[in-house]
């Protein structure tokens, strides 16, 4: 449906509503003839069309202006003043057309008898309708801004997460080439084997780095392969132990987390035959722990800053669970949470939430359309029922029953659509959904 057609339908609906309100209060909705009924209805529709379209055009113009964030009050004042001027001017021109042209009253007599009180009703109704339009406009803009903010937040989080993952590729390759350089000088045969194994290990890096999470079993298998590379260099100077499989096959960790922790252990500690480095991986309280005996090097190479901080930042973007660091006199351990449910970037501000916002926004739009269809039907059917009632049984006004019953349902429907708070509004619904989701999260974690 085009915008112009929607505006025409809207002005017709408004015309029916104002027609009913005006005649109920003015003459009790009684007419001398059907001709008078349709004649007055036509005038109301003419007034509604002219005033409605002129104000719509004005507000359409205001919508094209680049308003700043703090210009809300300014826009309301300009809109109010502009609507008053347009409405008064429109009413004056319409009264000229109907009085002078249609009823044939001389223009001089029209001007002489014109009073401001003739404009009260049209001005009040127009301003009430404009107030409703303002409320709908600012509410919709508020919802759109919220969705845009969520998209920006999620886009930033996704970009940050991708940047953190992309650090792993050159980082791993750079450090592996450093190890290979050392092996070439110390043991060329081991360097050759290392090169072959490195190609297999690097394939895993390329395959897994674009994933948010991988299974613990995959990481354990990769950790053992990576340690086999390190053992080619350090031989019996490293004593390594790890479980074959996780106790829960569904548990997951961030990819390459074990490799980074194992690498840090070797980088920051002395690894000699007389002082072997003991590294073990084990599970405890839904954490995967990488532990080593603490024997720090006297001179440590300058760190690239990728290792532990990278793991911590990636977990911060994925879950509320924290990476725990345990440092004692002779022991250093890092516990990474094992997640038992697939999560996405920025759980509380991520694309899934944007999807939820989109679903809620789409649901709200459907509810809004349903309300407008109901309102349109109400404005078309009720006047017809009133006409039938007054023409058939004028002594018994039964039209009040459907008007009141349907109107009450329409008010309730409007409350659900436009009221964001309230006892059982969308805010209440959202709070309940978040509460149940939080309980579900605790059960899974």
C-alpha cells in the first residue's frame, strides 16, 4: 500500500470519527433526512481531507529537517504553532468555499458575520489529533533509535571479537617460526619434523580461528599436538599431562585458548633438563585448568600482549563467566570456563538481542496494523449501524451497545499497542522474559 493511499484512508477514518463526535454532542446524532446525513458527512470528510493533508504535508516537511538530539521541545513548539496556523487558515478557506460558493452567501456578509468561535471545534479536534500523531511519532522514533543503538553496539562487539581472533593467526605463525629458527640451529632433523607437524597444526588454526567456540575435546587434541611440537625442541625438559576427553562432550571453550596458555607457560618459565617444566591440564568445577610449576625466567622476552589478555577479552564478549588466574609461590594456573551452551558475541548486547528486538518490533508493527484496521472498521461500521438504527427504529437507540462494547475492546487494544509500561505492558513482558532467560542461563551454566 502506497503512502498516499494510506494517508487518504487515514483522513477518511478521521473524518468519520470527527463526524460521529461532532454530531453526537451537537444534535444527538439526529438528522431530518438521509440527504442531510450524507451532506453533513461529506462536509466533515472535506474538512478532514483538507486539514489532514495540509498538516501531514507540514509534518512531513518537519521530518525531513535535520533535528539534533536535544531539539525535541523545539520541534514540538514549531509543530504546534505551525499546526495552529495551518488549521486556522484551512478552516477559513473551507468556510469560504462552503458558505460563499456552496450556500451562496455574499462574501461581504460572510466576513461581517465571521466569528472566532466558529473555529473552536475544528481547531481543538485538529490539535488533539496532532497530539496523538506526535506521541506515535516520538514513540516510533524512540524505538528505532534503540534498535539502531543495539546494532551499533553489536557491530562494534563483532568487529572487536573478529579483531581479537585475527590476532591469533600472525601471532601463532610468528612464535612457531621462532621455535623453528631455534630448532634449525640446534637440531636440523627435528626442525624438518617440526615443519611437517607445523603445517598440520596451522591448518587447525585456520579452521578454528573464525569460530566463537570449539569443543573441549577438539582443544585437548590440538593442545597435545602443539605440545608434541614443543617437545621436539625441549625434549624431556617438559612434562605434560592432559585428559583424553572431556567429562562433558558438549562443553566448549574459546578456540586456541589452550595453545596460548601453554605457550605462555613455556615463554615465562625456565625449561631445562635439571628444572623440567611440569604442565598439566585438568577439569575442576566446570573450568578447564592449565597449571604449571612456577620457575620464572630471570630475563623474559618482551611480550606481544596477545596471550592471556586475548583469552580474557574474548570470554568477556561471550559470557559473564570470568577467566580466573591463580598465582602462588610455586604454582601458576589459569582456569578457563567451560560453556555448556552455544553463545554468541555480546550476549547482552549482541545480534541475538537485535534479532529479539527485530522480532519484538515486527510484532509491535503487526499489533499496530491490527489496531488501525480495527479502528478503521469501527469508524466505518458504527456510523452505518447508527444510520440503520435511526432509520429503522429511531425510538430505541440500540447502536450504543455495539458502539460501547467494540469501543471498549478498541481501547484495550490501543492500550496494549501504545502503552509501553503499565501493569501488563511490554516492559512487564520484557522483564519477565529476561527473568526466565536468566534462570535458564543459570541452569545451563
